[in-house]
């Protein structure tokens, strides 16, 4: 290494001293660390990471490393450790990494690692880990893609384990990356700090987008969209009859002389055979009808999720009747005549295997310990069966054949509720009075309990003329807290050929002959008007129907027919005319081509039909178009139609977004979901709050939580948001109107006021939240912003804590006007809980009309908009009329003591760098991406997915432009001085406020003055109330019409010395470039001496000029 020290001197009072360094190597530099590019080629690139340990000043803690310019990251194991994080440019493709050398310090001691995180409620009991862990010198990670750009990160870890409690500092790390031959030769410095990436994304705005890889979504996937269609929605299973007159009554315009053979029916993209009455005259008209077998809609079978039998999102099936394309499959007519009387030549059928699926949707459990992302069924029969408890479930089993030699089989889907590792769940199952099954398992896991061939159950255990019971006993000791839950039960048993409620589906037995002539006698009908269908094949005619009269005079009918069977998979359905079904919904469908390239937009709104007609939505569309977006509005019902064959599914909505993302050539895409959602996706509670489906993902220690983040993932391989997304969680016209009115009023605000430059940061009970809030104020937010603090935790070191307060103080500041409110602390869905600070009923007490803040609620559950039975605090502030908030970023899951802080810190860092240049959607997406690059643990997955934005992603915060150019007579002063302030505002005439603020960001002096010809000239005194050794002069200005406001701040020293103005040119140097570094040293008294210390690799050349 080459260390060079040069002395500088000046005899001028308050003179700034410039110096320049010309360095012959490219590097990414911070104050105390650097990464240098040593060599590069088409096959490899070599870097050197250096850390000046002198900057640590002998203190080796996480805080000290952060001061030295490193990040605190969370490892995959959950530990907090210091690291330098750099991203790789997207033009290199690494294949491997090798540590070439390390330069190590002697063994040292310090707190270089901490436990990763804990829940907010446990924040006070965190402790240090017992030993220093092994960490590699460097780690390469693929983060994912954003807008088709691969994001990869290098992590340099500056410490190495030396012993259980000591480490060595890695002062230098030389690393070689092997490159893929598919990449190009490295031209520029291929490493950069993550924050630089956001600036790069801003520069890409409006640029031509390179082609994206196409997914499975092509325009032909769900058929054409220009043919005449009828949408048919069903729920029950059975034979559906739809007449010509039914179609006309439903408003369907059938063409004259429509040939029945031209009709076609589909379901889930597949042709469905159906029967048409009226083909003889080749004209479908009055008196004609169609019939088809409608199946219950179920979830697609997934071997990884055997518990999900019923679709999580809907029980409604959708069929489509159409004409004008190709003819569909028709069911033929065939005879079921009884012709053979010789019993030796046919096989009589007395009973057949029949399965009853019994599932009661009674209780929703989040399954807090399940951490997989394969969907789970979270709805169970009830709360669960406790230790030493017995519970029975009544099951209807129509007409069991108790004389059959065929066994009864059971399949029961169980799930642990409690999760002791010491005591197992112990379950015994009785069918009526016979013990038939048992199970023992641990944890909050499912257990698929089945009978097998070695444990047959005789059919004589079943009751013929009464309900059957399955009884569960939890054999766990009464001294143990243990619960397990029953999800569903399936019973397969021999059923007699007897109709129940006028219908029966049946087949042939699974034992004995499987082909040939079979003879069927189906009893139990109460009418002689009986139809018989071979499902998917034919409608059968010519059967014998015989009448029987019982001793009590009741008449019943028997259906007798014979059929030659070639395959045992044949299924029959016999039904009385009165038991035939009508659709739940029958309506004409006028298709709208959502894939039409002429409709392409960069702002997509998905809304249910129940909200689409309201004036508020149209006003929001016009407003967004006026702010420069190209807006597309899609009814969610049409999205389902075109991307999932009409069946409700969040996948359909995301596929719509994905289609636009991949095919419409937009450099950026916004998406807004208009409508509330609920964990009761199938609306079992009949509350009507599930207007747009909610995807639930498993969050650490809490379980299923609402995750709109999922909708933003266009790439299934990573968790990086690809589009900017928000949701307006409204249920009706009033809520929608109130929220849209506030958004438009806010963004259309002509009168700018000082409250738009004012932030409130709240720290809840506990020193941790107060300390975190102070870090946010001190390190992440620009000095030109006006900060307010509110703490529910009193500082015991102060006689009077000026920031301690409660609800009254919060409501007063809310009403005064705030651009942003951040809360860090304890919370619940309807409350900021510390000292009962802000409850849902407090929203009504607000009087902040026209002054609507953006809320970042970094606590538990305030973003859990999926609760069907109560409002969250976020929803209440959004829906309030002319009060409350305009947008909320909040969690649907548990709060985390540190990770909540880490992600909001990324957001505030971005706001410091980019002010009002980004939309809220951009801010939140970028903050998540930067956060995940520094947090590698399972907690990070939860944070990304549980923080939902409830608001409009295209909205911009009306922060003042930080464009004031401020000059001071000198930035070096002492307390008691008066500072002459001159500022160029860009405003011709208006008002200005000048403040002196110390390191605590509290104004210690205020001057009100005028802006004349764009200029502010005034003086302000530095009082003894200013804190710290450095501070700022802050200027806020607004024009006389209140239409434009600006702000700025200039650094100021209170103890007579200031280092500032450090710049590097060029910002992205190439190999062998000269680098110019400019810095100023200012002092209130004659400066006798200054030193410049430069540390370089020994092989590099150096030239200094002053």
C-alpha cells in the first residue's frame, strides 16, 4: 500500500481550501471503503475491496461499521452483520466467484453481530448471540429481475472469525469473478451501490423497452373474443336444462334460423358434450332446449396440497354456450331397452361404490407455523378438538348397501392446530360405534388419514335409515394444551341403486365383470317422468318405468334398463324432470378484447362491476389521464372471462397484468385494484366484502396474510416487484367517492402550504422505537423538511420531554397538516396501540379537511384489509370523508422490531435522494428491492409480502422542490453570530421562512421575510439553543398565489470548522481514467494546517495537485 500525507496551510480567514486528487484506477468510493477494479477480460474480472479500519476508531460494533459506510444486513441464518453491498451491472453474467487473497488485522473484540430480529412485542428482550459466527469473505447472490433486468449482488463481509469471541478485520479482499461466455467483455466499472440503481431507472423512463421474454400467455390461450357467447354459472352438480325461452328471457339475441348443430358448449377451455332437443327441423326455436351435466367446481388436484379439495376462491363453475365458430360435441340418443331376459347373459347391478365428500366451512385458521408457499386450505370444520375431548360429525350417506361384501373406505384430512414438539396429536376415529382409524403426529401439519386394504371396514357398520356419525377423540392428556382440526371427510361405500331427492349418479361395481351387458334397476323415484343420461355420451331412451305402491299407499317408480358396457369408467345420471337444475346465472356476454394492442395503456385499473358504474371511478380515470397516464379500465368479471374461462381467480388478474407487461411495450406499468378483499374468499359469511380476491401467503410466526405484493410479481422466480401496484379497499359508492375525492383534491391542490413540507415521526413505547425514529430523522431525511416528533415513551433523562405526548397531541398535529406520518411501535389492526395513541374511533375526531397525509404504519396488522368483520385503521382513515389519509403503506401481518425499520429506512433514503420525482408506487417498489438486497433471511420474505399499499400507485406526494440555491456569508460560524442568507428561489414574488436548525432538526431561530424578484436576502441569528456542532439554514418559500413552493437547506458549522462540498468526477470512471476529487475545508479562524491522507494499491500511480 502507498500512504501519502500532504500538508496544506492558509493565512486567510474563513477561506475554503480546495484540493484535487488524480488517481489512475476506477473505483466505487465511500468515505471509508472502496472497491477497485484490478483487471478485466471477457472471461473474468477482479476486484479489490478495502476498508480503512482507522475509521473504526477502535470501536467494532454494528453502529461503528455503519458509520464507516457499511450496511447492516440480515443473513440467511437471521443474524445482523456488517457488510458492503454492491450490485453487478446487468451486462455481465457471473458463473463463479473466487477469493484470491485477504489482508487481515490482528484478533479484535467487539459486537460485530446481533440477533436478527424479533416480533415487536418482544423487542425489549433481545440479546446478543453467544459467539461470533463464521461468515465468508464474499458472497454472490442473484436477487431476481426487475423489468427483465437481472439484479445480482456482491456482499463483502469485513470480519472473519478468529475464535469464539474474537474476529479479524478483513482490510482487503481480492475477488475474482468468472464470467459466462454468453456475456460481453467488461467495459465500465461493473459494480455500483444499490442506491445508484434507482437513479438509473429514472434515466430509463421513456426509453424504448427491450423485448421481454414471453410467458405462456399468448392471445389464443383462452380462445377468440369476437364470437356470440352466453355465460352460464352453476354451483350444484346435476343435469341442467336451458330452453330457448330461457335464453330469450335472459336477453340473449339468438340469430334467426339458428341450426342447433352450430351450438357449442365449453367449460375451462374444453368442449363439453351436451344434448339438444330440436335438431330434427335444423332450427333452434321455441320449445327446444339443451341439457348438460354440470359438475361442481373444485380445485385443480395438487399432490403438494392434498388438503385443498374445494377451490379457495370460488365454488362457482362457468360454462359457455356459443355459436358462429365450429360446431360443438353433442350427446347422442341411444336406447336402453330391456331386451335380454336370460339372467345368465347379463350382470345385474345391486349396488356400486359411491363417495360422499363432507366439508363444512366453519373456521378460518392462519396456520401460523406453516411456512411453505404451496396453497393450504385454511377453512376447517370448527375451532378444533381439544385434548381429552370427543366430537362427532353427522354425515349423510344415502342408501348404503349393508349386505354388500364391498368394504367402506375413509379418507380424513386432519390438521394440527397446536404445535408442541414434545407432545404429539393423538386421534382416534369411530364410524358409528366402531373404532376404525387412529393417527399420531406432531406439529401444525396436515395428516392425510386413510383406510387401507389391511384395515377394511364392513358395510354393515353403516346405518340404513338414519344419519351416520364419525366420532373423533383427542387422546392427548387433559394436562396438555392440544388441538387438532378436521378439514374434510370422504366416505366411499356401497350404495344401493336408489334415487335420493329425485336423482342419482351411478356406475358399475369395481369388482366382478367390468364389461358386457349390465342390467340396472333404479328405485326410489317419486315421479314417472325420469330422464337417463350416460354422462358425456348420450341421452338414453326406451327404458322401462314401473310403478310400485307401498303398504302405506305411497307410490314410487323404478327405472329399469340394460346397457352394453365396454369400459368400467361409464357414468350414468338418472333424474326426475322436477329435479333438473337451472343455472345460477344465465346472461349474454358481449366480449371486450382486453388484449387489443390499440387499448394498451401503462395504468391498468381492475374493478368489479358493482363499483364500475359510479361517477367517482370515471373521475379518477380522467384525473390519471390528465396526469400523463394512459389508462385502461377492465371489469374483473371480464378479466376472469378472458384469462380464466370466467372462473374467479387472482391468477387471472395477474395474468392480465402479465400480458400487458410482456406485450404492450411499456417501460413501466401501474396497476390499481379497486375494491376490498376478504380472507372469506367464497363469501361464506354473506358479507359481500370480497370484491377482488386476496392472495394469502404464509408469513413468519403469523401465517396466512393478505399479500397484494403477489400481484406485482411478473416473474415467478423471484420476489422483486415488477409493476407498481396499489389497492383502494372500498366496498361501495360512499367509500369510493370519499377516497377518490381526497386523491383528486390533494393532487389538484392549487394552494401550496407549509404543511406539505412537514413530516411527523412517531416512536411508540420503548426506547428502541424512539432510537429508530431518531436515526430516521438524523440519517435518512433531508434537512429542508420540517420534522415533528411524537413519542409515547418518555425520556427519563429529561426533566421535561418536549416530544412526549398522546392522542390529543397527535390529533392536533394531524389537523394542523402533515405531508407524511410514520409510526414505529406496537399496534393492532384498528389501533396504534402504544398508550392507546390512535384508535379507529379517533378518526371521526379528525378535522384535517384538505390536509391529507400519506401514512407509513410500521406495526402489526394495520394493513390487514382482508378482515371481513371489522375495519382496519388504514381503511378507516382512507374511507373517511374529507379527513383522514390519502394512502397507507401498512402490514397485514406481525410487526418486526428491526425489519420494519430497515424497510422504511430504504423508503426515506429514496425520498431524500429523489424528493417529488417518483410516484408513491415507484417509491414503495424501489424500497422493497433495495431492502431485499440487504436482508437475506426468511423474515425478509414476510416483510416484502405483508406490506401492502392501500392507495393510488400513480399518486405523487406534493413535496416542495428542493431547488432553492442558498448561499451564506460563511458556512462557518459560532453561536451568537448572525448569518447573512441569500437564496435564489425560482419564485418571482412570495413569502419565505428562514430557520436555523441544529443536529436535532429543531428550529432554534425563525425569520419571516419576502421573496422579491426571485431573491431572498435576510439575516438570522444563531442562538444558544442550537444543538450539536453542525446544522443547517433552512429556507421554505411559496409564491403569492400559493401555487408553487420550494425548499432548501445549506450546511452550517456552529463551532468554527466545516468540511463540505466533497465531489468526485467522473462519477463512473473507466480504467486509466483520471479522477478529480474536490473538497472544501472552512474555519472561522486562520487555518494553520490541513492534511490529506490517500490510501492506494501499491501498484497504482498517484499525482496530487493543489
